[in-house]
C-alpha cells in the first residue's frame, strides 16, 4: 500500500475524474484518494455528478428517481441534456473557481459517463454529446479520467439492492456501458487511465496512486 504523498503537490490546479460502471467501486476509491491527497496539505474540491450544487441536486433527483424508469420513459436525448445542465452549473459554480484557486478538483463522474451511458449504451452520437459538452463545460475538460474497469458479474454483486433508475437498466445495457468506457480510453490514452477494479480495495488503491503518479510526473 502506498504511503508517499509528496508527489501529490503536482496535482495543484489539476482536474481529475473518477469514473466507471455502476458497481466498480470508484466512489470508495474517490473518497480514499481525496483523503490521501489532503494529508499532503493540498486543497481538494470534491464534486459529484449529477448534482454538486443546489440546482444540480434538483436535476439529480429527476435523473435517478427509480419511479420514472418504472412508470415513464425518459428519452435518451432528454436524459443527456439534463446531465449536461447539471454539469454546466457544477463547472460554473465549483469546478472553475476551485481550479483557479489552485485546488485539486476530484469529480465522481463527468462527461465520460454521458459518453458511456447515453452514448455507447444509449445509442446517441458520440460527436453530438461532445458538441453539447463543449457548450456545457467550455475549456474545463479533465486532465485525467480514471476508469475503474470491472466485469458485469462482479459489478452486479456489489450493487445496492435499492437500485436507482440508471442501475435498473439491465445487464446488456451495462455491458455496453463498460465497453463505452474502454473505447474512450483506447481512443484517448493521454487523458485516460484504466484501473482493474476487480481485486481488493487496497490493491486497487495502490494501482490508482501508481497510475496517477506516473501520468503527472514520469
């Protein structure tokens, strides 16, 4: 397990996204990495998607409400636009100011999620999503997106039995989501880091720290 935190000073003013399929364990690693960076004395801004602002939390409630999936059909284009609306507010209100202040910004999901869920799995054009993202976030794209990769069977065993609307979409949908993340990483290896999220949490965390350190220092 890694203990050296000195290298994290290189993360000042850096935007890193933690992403991956539901059940990948990314949120656990997100919290752990944030604490790790803060022990080195670096200011950290933690944000989550959708949400993270008063406006975004209202949008989050609509997007993740399981009753909407059971009783209604939300068009994938509507779904994508709602995520982008929440994201635009998050960038304006929290991400951009934090980066300007020299903080390390850590986001639990970002545009990479929309590309995987509404794009690869939902059938929307990847180019169209990127165009909307350019409007929503401007130049504030992450310096690195860490993808926690896990097979669908392992992910399913980790999911909370009280599933939200996105988690209820079924095995085939989530297989496509996983592939969407892997496709993004393969297409842009300079801005993506794929971590095998199947092992125990300590092993995954060590791989995470080593991967991030190599990306920004080596």
